[in-house]
């Protein structure tokens, strides 16, 4: 009796999730967004990598920058964790 909604139907979260396939809609929207990124960033650009230059796709450059950002964030997090374990104060305090 406690699990029935005022309308008399059972109020289970699983039954509400089946009404709208939110995961499928979200996945489709993200896939469409990824395709648009690829289509709009196909232009070739010249990039100087300090010691050499290369002409690469703008999309490859964007992915390279994102990868460098993720790597820097991961390394910074590891440095903070190491400082916490050793008892040294971090720069935030």
C-alpha cells in the first residue's frame, strides 16, 4: 500500500525510466555533436612544436590539446596526493 502512487499505479523508479530512453537520447546527441566537431574542424593548420613544424588537421590539434590537459590534470592530482601522504602542506592551504 505504501508503494502505490495517488493514481493507484505502482510508483517504481524503474517504470519511469522505461518511459523515455534518456540514455539513448543522450548517446545520440553526443554522437551527433562528435560528428559535427569532425565536420567543422577538417581544415589543415600549420603548428609549430618548438623544434619542428607540421601541418595537421585542426581536429587532431584539438584532441592533442585535450590529451595534454588530461595528462597535466592527472599528474597534478598525483602530485597533490603524494604531498598529502607525506604530510607536506599543499599550495591550496
